[in-house]
């Protein structure tokens, strides 16, 4: 609280007497994020436009930590650090959470990509006011993910993505309604934690998006060590396994992450064989 006195106005006591915030209050989540980023990641300015996705920081940074462990498996079991390690954040959004936390924790150089010009503008402001060197690129074609973003001869150690997981706006609203009702908040219509169309839904939903990602990753098979994406539903894994086998990847992994009672996961795949990954780590640092 001493670092962020403004947060005190949003705190409540839960049934067991612990201090927390009301996570259904978008303002509270925003102030909490600002406090966490300032206290633990040296981000003095962080803000996003109204109605953009305001993600909880702890769950997001878990993804970064587990990706660091994945890279360590090809680096003599040591987490690689420094700007020579290059990460690509697909759909970085206005919040820029992965580059902010990943750069602070490990010193990696991040490239953030988004299709929304207003999201890129907000992310640029965060970078400028915090004097951060994060590369930001606009994806101009909605159907493309890596095409038009990864340049010829450019290499990355890792890509990451929090894909839109609903197939339509109606599905997104139904999902939010269930969350509100489970939290005893009735039938409020506000989307949980905000979010624009590109952040929450796309035709075909999560499976179709990740399938497109896998298909396009084949064109850049040897320009990235590990491709990855969050997967919101466990039931989506089986069709994704089939898609990856069809793509003839050299290896893929599913990593589960736990935050309290919530279990999340990401899937990662590579076209580079195990005995060549350490060499790729070294060559991609150049």
C-alpha cells in the first residue's frame, strides 16, 4: 500500500478476513495492475483506453515464467537472459503486459504485434513514458498472424499469444454472463475485464485461430525456436494435437499453470530437433 496509496480505496475484506479487491470492478483491477507493475516491474506509467482488455497481472506473468523454463531446457537448464533473447508477442494489445513483465524479469527484447492501431498507439505511449525499448508492429491483414510480421532472416527464440477464444460476440457475452452469475453479480452486461473484438473473439474461435497460427508457423519453421499460445479450454487440446501432427512439428508440449483454483495452459511447438536446439539458441542470439 505504501507504494500505491490510491489502491486502498478499492480494497475489501473477503469472508476469511483477508485484504483483497473486488475483481468484478474494472477500476479496481486497473489500479491493482498499476500498483503491481510499479512495485515489481519498475513501470511508473501504465494505462489503457476505456473498454480495452485489462488482464490480471499474476496470471499473465506466469506464462512468461514458464516460457523461460522452456527456453532453459535448450540452454543447459539455465534461463537465458538479456536483450539477445528475442520474443514475439502476437496480439500484444494496449496493455502490453507480456513485454513489460518479460523485459523486467529477464531482460529479453520483445516485439509486440497487434492489428488494432489504437492498441499500438496506447502501447507506444507506455513505452515512451517509461523509456522502454520495445519494438511495436502493426499487423495490417486480419487473417495473417506471422506473415507480414516476421521479416526475412529475422529470428526469435519464442513467440507467445493470448488468442481470442470466443467464436462470436454472442458467445463472449454468454461467457461473461456466466462469470457474473457465478460471482453473485446478477446479469450485468459489461464484458469481464473489458476487451475489443480482436481481443475476445474471431470467426471459428480459439481452435481456428491457433490452427491458422500453426499453418503460418510452417513458413517460418526455422526462424523461431518455440512457437506458443495459451489454450483456454482443455477440450481444445485434442484437435490441436491433430493439427500439430499434420504440420509435422519436431516436438510439442502442453504446460499447465495454476493460479489459485484456476488452471490455465499453453501449447508450444517447434520444428527444430532436440539435438539442434542448443545450437539454435546460440546462433539466434547474434
